[in-house]
DNA sequence: TTGTAGGCGTTATCAG
DNA sequence: CTGATAACGCCTACAA
């Protein structure tokens, strides 16, 4: 850790002078200030928040009490918090804007506010991971990067879920499948790996079984989600089963299909993979889903990180957590002799 | 603030001995330990996390980086974080289980991890507020308690929204209204004020206008939400307009009504007040909603708290933020001569 | 304009 | 088993 004293030494001034420029609390000659700033920069100095807090008796932190109601889909956060507590640690949620995460994450560690970091929404090539590595800061991922060498992560096994879903649908006689994934290009999540991996797996699995597999990328945008039904009907009218890996698209999709008199699951079966919201139950018909055990993800990630902090050595924790299928009423046998979706409207009698 | 030294003095031991029992780091005679524990208890001592962190070079905190994507309805958290940052503060989210919030909240302050607290999901009589007051800890509420004397709060003006909704619907000729609110009895949110206040306002507003107003209390539970449509049809078949103040019930309600061939808004108009999720757009038809400006709530609450921390005196910040109506397609003129809802199924031709 | 030194509340080492 | 005492890194009078 770089201290003020080290900065002072390098700049040939006393520690108080450094304090003055760091805090802008007293005037300092431009030249000395310059030297100090140079030293700070060269050494990568960050003021230690803990020491500052102790000296000033103010932490400069305000806390938003964040009640863990089941409602917030935070079984995940809850389990992480519980795991931390069990180890004598506290979990804090550090809100960051997507654009400056990489910067914040290192300052969080260097300033001493936290000992380690848990990362969410990990991208294939994640800048935050790079920064943490070079800062030598302990971290664990929920999700994973392309290169997982030596790093702790706990991830959902999207490959397993996707393969399982394809097998399951194929077993029911479906031969024309579609996959709906979220389009992240142009958003802060570009490069987000789960959709990418799911797509890959889907293409392989369908190819292996000799099935027809179409992929639809849909941005997170109500209009696009509503348009999806149209797109699907127009571009892949032979489809009999859809795998959706997109939190919100399922709503628009079901509504759009209903409007077109497509019967679910009579004409078309739908499976949703790892939906973040538990609203599937409220859709009519209830969705068949592959659910990720949020608690296990959060808990194991926190444990891995803390084990690290406690000085445990050995191989990194690298876990894939399987999703489990929960049967709703949105999947059925493949229809026989069903006309193409785009002609269905005039043929079908009842949705 | 109570320090170890004070505990030591009261127990007639040295500060190190206190440290030993607090941290269980060395054996101590049962008698002295007893004296120390007594002193700790009597003085309300809490180990200062900052000093401890400085001495041990470990904060015992792990951070979960919490990306603020628009998706998570955290315009609210985002604004609070931004407001804090603008004032040289950091916002942290402190996850707590609903059952021990009151205990956590004071230890959070006493341990020096945070300077002040923002409270969500405030109840009419909130234990946390009582604790914070007696601990003399700075706080601000998002929401409000029954007694708001001298405390900073920013709340949604549910009264305004409810009154406005009743007026709006009455203006369209509706005379048989229903209000759907969340049932919190038996949950951690029992006594939660918004539904209570909305109910009160609804009863007054309908009475003032000579309208018929029915109230339905629905737990947050998919089954109950689906049953709501049935309940409504059976118990208040003359209803022509519903005001929903229940995040999820609207889904079940719309689906349930559709199944019963109730046309929206032909037979029945629906308005949703301050839905936490923006999924209203995905319902068919799009819901007319009263939306609370989350950013304003979070931002102003954080500002009020920090102003306090910075020593500003004067009257407390007490703000009611108005909701704004966003027209969807779920509201129409009151139907004339529509049969009771419970007989509608056989009469209506199309949903 | 810059430096010195005491203190913030704990922990940890080393004596008793 | 218990007690002094020197850190931890920074802030802030007070002095120079």
C-alpha cells in the first residue's frame, strides 16, 4: 500500500503538505504541488479511507438500508450476505454506473473500504478483471471471463441448460427450434458471455441432433420484444418450439403470439432459461423454466472470495451451477401437420 | 461514542483486556470477563470498525459491485448515488434481513462504517426510526412514519395519485370503483403506510363524489393475484374501473379478466399507481399508470441526509413527490348498460 | 508556504 | 492472566 509518507518522501516534502494538496485544504506553491501530484501519480497513491475516517471521525459514506425481501429476486444477495456474515465479514453493495466500473473497482480496494470484490454481469473480456488483477486485489466472479486461468468464479451452467432444453424438446418431437437471446451490442453489456455461450451451444446441440435451429437476438426494449412474435412468424414459420433466454422477451412474445392466435403449447412450445424475474408464473400459460439457484451462486462466490482473504491457497474455486427445469404449461408434444405460423391466423379457431 | 478505554475504566481493567474479551483473542478470568461484558452492555459499547480496520489492515467488508442498469428500477439508487458523490460522499447499499433491521441499523452507525442512513419501506411505526433516534444517528426516510416530527423524509404523494385517479375515472363517467392494494398483514411490511394511506384517501374521495368504492387487499402471491379477478367479478360485479396499487397483481388481474372475456377498457378500465416495475408496457393492453419519479426520491433523500451530516440546521426536509399519469390503453369511458361482470362471460363476444 | 507532533480507537507485541 | 505501549495512515492545530 502506498502511503502519504511515501508520496512525501518522493516529493521531498512533509506529509502534511501532501495532505494539503490531496484535500485542497491549504494553499501550496504550484511547483511543490506539481511535484506532489507527480509523485502521487507515479506511485499510484490513493488516500486511505479508513485512516482518514478515523482521523476525522467521518466515514463519508451513507448507507441505504437494503431490505432483502423475497420480491427483489435477491435470494442471491441474501445468500452472499449470509455467507459473509458466517465468516465474520460484511457484504456491501457498491452501486456503480456501468461506464466507470473499472475505475471505481480499484479505488474501492485501494482506499481500503473493502477487502475484496464480487463482480456481476461479467463480460467475456472484462476490463474490471484486468484492473483488479494488476492491482493485485482479491476478487471472485459471478459469471466468468473468457480466460478463467487462476481466478475464482461461480457461474450458471448455461450450456447444460441449453443442451438439456434442446434434448427435452427434441424428445417431444420438435424438430424446428428457435433460440431467443438478448442483444447486447451497443449496450454496456456488449460481450456479455451467457447469450454468446448459449448461442454456441444451441447451434451445436441442434446440429448434433439434425434439428433446424434459428437464433433471434432481441434488444431489451419493449417494442423490440413485441415485434419478436412478428419476426418469428415471418422468418421461421415452421418453428414448433422456442427457447427464450431473455428476461423480458417472454412477455411480449406470449402476448404477440396470442394476438396471432398461436396456441401455446398446442401450436408452439416455449421454454425460458434462467429468467431473472419470477413473473413466469403470471404469464398465461405458466412458463416452463430452467431456474438458476440464486442462493447457491451468491453464497459460493462469497465463500470463495473470503477463503481467499483468509489466506487459503490452492486451486481456485471454479464452479458451474446447474439449472433445474420447472414444468409449467407451456411445453407440449410437437404438433403434427400444423400449418406454418404465418398462415395460422386464418386457420386456428381458438388460442 | 463509547470507546474501549471507557469500558476499561468502568471495569477497572486495562484496554488490552477489553480487547481480549471483545475479540476472544486471549483467555480472561471469568470474573473480569463478566465485569467487562457488564460494562460493555451498560455503556452500549460497539467496537469501532474503522479503528479496527486501520490497526488490522482489514476492513472485514467485501463489496458486491452493483451495476446500475436501467433495468433494475434503480433510477432511484442511481440518483441517490449521484447526489452523494456530488457532495463528496459514497452511497453503499447495506443488505439486511427484514427481521433484524433495527439491530443492524444502529450497529452500522455505531461501528462507524457509515455516517448516516437512508431508510426504505418505512412503516407507520418503524422500529428502526426509534432506534436511530435514540442512538442519535442521522437518517432520512424514503417514505414516512406516522409521526414525522422533526425528521427528514421524501415520500411519494400517494394521496395525490389516488385522488387524481378517482377524479380522472369519475370524469370518464365511472361510478363503481375498486381499489386493489397489497396485503401486508403477517409479512415483514405489516403497517406499511402507502396502502393504508391510499385506502383512506380512496374511501374519502369516492365518498365525496358519491361513488361506490370497494377495496381489495391482496397478498403478494401469484395464486392470490390470479384469484383476484374471480373475487372482483363475484364480489363487485358492477365495477367499471379499478385502481391497482400492487406491483404484480396487475398481471394476474389482466390475465384473469381476459379469461373471463372482460374487455379492457371496453368493459373495465384499469389504472396502476406507482408500479415498481416498468412491465406495464408489456401487458396487453398497455396500462395507464401513475409513475413516481424514482430519481427525484432518491436524490432528494440523499441530499437531505448529507445536508444534515454537513451540519446544516433548520427545518427538516419534508417533501411529497407527485406521481404523473402516463396514458396507456387500459382506460376508457364508463360502459353504458354493461351487464354485471359475473354474467359477462356468456354475453360478451370478444375479449 | 511548509513542517512538527499529537491524536483518532484498535490491535498486537512484549513484559510482568 | 493482565498491562504498557508502539504501530496503523491520516488530519490538523500550532510553530517556524
